[in-house]
């Protein structure tokens, strides 16, 4: 598993854990913005693929 695959997995796990929040995508985006290194955030924002869950994808879109 490469670094980007690991970030996708992590984003999906965070989204799953925050799925019951009143704003799951917003909560996921806030978590990523708060706790991820800037390099990690830039890598996930540049991700092009279909492996992100809908909540994770929306959260990443909110980061840009």
C-alpha cells in the first residue's frame, strides 16, 4: 500500500467514524484540517480516483 492509498483509507475511516455527526462531511473536513500534516492534506486534495466514500469525497472538496 502506497502513501496515497493509506491516506484514502484513513479519510474513509474518519468519515465512517463521523457518519452520525449532524454534518459528517464537515466534521471529517475539520478533523483532516486540524490533525493532518499540510503535505498529507495536499496529497489527498490532489487525489483523482473513486475509492473515497461519498462523505470523505465531500469532506475533501470542502478542504479546497
